[in-house]
């Protein structure tokens, strides 16, 4: 069996969306001829923990843990995000994303963000790069592998793999669960011009030197290819990236990027998570459920307004409506729901184990899927979306029309997307679901393309 070294910051018992991709990929790669060797921190600054995830680690997986030094404890204290590292996040406590949190930032918080942006480059895990390279060089001499995968964010993982690739020549795949300089919060960082150039240079070096680049959407791949082409000396028009000031090539000139270097392998769902599970017990009535991070940048204000109006105008709706949030919910979300007069409709469970989140998804009458109210949302398919698909319940998404998410919802016939200001179509959709006048008929074939088992098979082909 081939061996693949996977460099990842997130690994159980750390919980959250960042851990799922490679926990599940490593679970099924052995069925396709690859033994995963996980390299991960021994003491990460984990926001939440979930011991139940340990059950998903396949027996073939070798796990190597090494200590990491990172400044997040100081950062959290300065930004007022204390308690972040508690094993069980309390319901509704703390901003989900302090980098672009709305409202006043204290001088200490502004200083900490400046340090995060300009000193801890490319991210606060940068101090782990050199000790990891030293350790892994020795490890690889004694325990050879056939391939290396680094997964980011955090993108320091790619810099560890890049140095190993340079010194060993082992084939390297850079895996991107999110964009790098095009991620939504990058534009909120107080970057100096020098730091902006450093980030851009690091990103380009990873894109150039990796043997394979994998991303979760085709739009991310398009942007990566454009940045590579724009960095060459060949003539051609280009489009500017407003976050970085870089120009991305467009036009009809031939691509300078090697054929077969870039691949799209989406996130997905594990059929085993939904096999034989019983839906969670929810109140009688009409249950709207949201699982995972619920950030202030994805606050569907019109939803709360429409729900309040339906409670007033639609017979029985006010009696039957229930809102269940499971995961870290931004206080701004809870305040908006309360301001709409729906305070007695909310159950905020805080973080729940992953299998319990799946049971809640399965029990919902409607699953809520807000993207972030940022231009970059057009290119995003969140990890939780695929679990929503597996749950087989209707989805109400919030974000831009014409997005990748809207196309996927149409293809799988699993729900609708509503722009942030839409009210009438949203009211019609909710009314039709509540009165059971809407036929829900998802496409099983389109959904099955996203099983973790099949995605691992596609990844195995990339690694060959």
C-alpha cells in the first residue's frame, strides 16, 4: 500500500468544519490503496472539541503529533474572545469572527489584529514551520512516503510541505479548503504594502511548486490559474484582485499552466453518518434548524422579519414555529432574532457532537444555510451544505443569485437561495413548505456524487 503524509492543523478531538475533510478522506483512502500518515499539532488552539470524532479514525491511519507554539492565547485575551479554547462552547458566546466583527474595536484589539496581519505571516501557526520541517525530514528518512498533502487554511501547512518537497522531491499536493488571499476576511486585515506582497509571493510559490493543486470549487481553481498566468511575463489583459492588488490574467492567449496540475475535489458527506440514525426530537410544529458556525456576516435579517410577519398573518404558524441553532452562534444573530419578536421561538443549543448535529439536520422541516454577506460568497460551497444534502430535508439558503451554491441547489433539487433583500419569494417558499403545498423531490443521483467514499477515490487518482 502507498503511504501519504498529510499535514493538517485540524484533527480530532478538535471539532468544527476544518477537521471533517481530512478525517473523512483518511477514513476512505485505505480502500483505494493509500495509507494516511497524519502530521498534526499535539496542543492546538482548538475552538471546540468533540471526542466522538475519534471513532472515525480508520485503524490504518498513523497519527504523529508534535507540540506547537502559537500566540492565539494572547490574541484571544486582547480581542476579548476569551473562552475560545473551552471544550464545550457556550450557547451564543463571543463573536464568531473577531477579524471583521462589526462594531468598535479596542486599541488592544486593533494592535492584535495588526500583529496577526503583519508579524504572524502567513498565519499565527507560522512558528510551527521550522520545527516541523526538522522533525519530518528525519521521520521521512526512516519512514518513507510516496506523496505529501498539505491542507489549508492555515496556510502555514503548505509552507511546511513546500520545504519538504524542495529537499526530498516527494510529490506534493497542496489542498485548499478555502481561498488564501481571496478569502473574505483578507480584505479586513490591516496589512502593510510589504505584508501584502509577502502573502502574494507565498501563495504564488505554493501554486507554482506543488505538483498538484486541489480546491473545493472550480471558481477557486479558476482564480489560482489566473494568478499564475498573470505572474508570468507573457502579454495579455488581466483583472485586478481588489483584496491583493494583483492582476489575474484573462483573454484568449494559451494557458501557461501545466495540464493536469489543478483539480476540483469538493467537500462531501459520509453516508455512514446518516445510516440508521434517528432524527432528533424537536417540538411539534414547523422546525427551522441551523447547524455549525452562524456568523454575523451571514445574518439573514429578512428571514427574521418574514417569520415574524407569518406568525402574525398565517393561521397556526405562530404556534408551530421553532428555531433551533446548534453550533457557535454570533450574539448579533441572537439579538436580531429577539428584536424581530421571536425570542420565545429560539432554542440555542451551542456546540453539540457531530452525530447529534446530523440528527438535528435529519429532523428539520427546513435547514437554514446563510452564506456570508461578502462578494466572495459567490464562489463558496460550505462543508455543512453537503451534510444538509445527505439529511434529505429542504434547504433555504441566503446569498447571491448566480452563485455556485444556487447552481448546486438547482442540480440536486434540494432548495432555494434568496438574496439578502428578498422578501416576497421567501414568504411564498416558507408558506408553501408550512402548508405542504410544495413538492420536495431531491435528485438522489446528483447528491450521491458527493459521498466521502467516492471523493476519496477521486483523490487517490490525483495522488498517483
